[in-house]
């Protein structure tokens, strides 16, 4: 079960690293604008804000990656903390920004959290 949990945590970390790239470096590109449903004008005006959001997503990914490379109880604590933050941020984003966030962030985070808890 530990392998499954680690794979799911790794997937959630990769999702957030992808979001970091979209928000910090590709925000004004057609790909990022399509992902977030923004116009070219809005993307240009909000690029600093998006980069800030990207940085926070980077912190989520960092906590999960640390959980994967740490040992003992520290690994478990970082996984639980990182996944709880992912889920809370995803729920807030679902309520305030886009229902799509629920499926991109909350569902994978919850599945990974369940797996980590079961793996003990």
C-alpha cells in the first residue's frame, strides 16, 4: 500500500509542478489561457498575480516532494500536511474560481490522502 500511496502523492506533486509552470512562466500563452479560461488582455494584466499563485502551488509540491524523499515520521507528516493543504486550497478554488479545480486538485489529493492514511 505504501507504493500506491507514494505514486499518488507523486502524481499530486507533478500536477502542482505543472500548475507552477503554467502560472509562473506560461500565463500569457494560449495553452495557459485555455487552461484557465482567460483572455489575452486579462492574462497580461494579471501575470504578476498568477506568478504569485504559482509560487504557492510550488510550496504545495515542495511539501509533497519532501514527504517522498524524507524518512520516518517526517515523511508521513509532510505528506499529510501537503495533501491537506492541496485539498483545502482546491476546495476554496472550487468554491471561488472554477468547478474544474475539484477534479484537478481535490479528487487526486483526497485519493492520495486516503492511500497515505491506509499505508500508515
